[in-house]
C-alpha cells in the first residue's frame, strides 16, 4: 500500500487561525513562506504586511 498524502485526494483549503507571534516565528525560521498562505480579511493582511516589514527591517539592521 502506497503512503499517499491526504491532500492528494482532498484539495480543499483548510481555514485556521494562528497566533501572530507563532506566525512570525515560522516566517523568521523559514518554515513558512508568505506564498504558502493567504489572508482572509483586510485587517489580517495589513497585520501580516506590518509583520513582514518589521522582519525585513530587523534583517537589514543585522547585516
């Protein structure tokens, strides 16, 4: 029996909530890319963009 992924047969999106600090950790670690998800409302999108700007600024300061 093949070890087939659940998602091979179920291609629907999964909607979930994640704590902002955990999302930031995952993006900073490179475990999650912004291309891996989409925001479902304008407020979330603005907050994610602010988070990304902050992470980028921190990277620039460290260089």
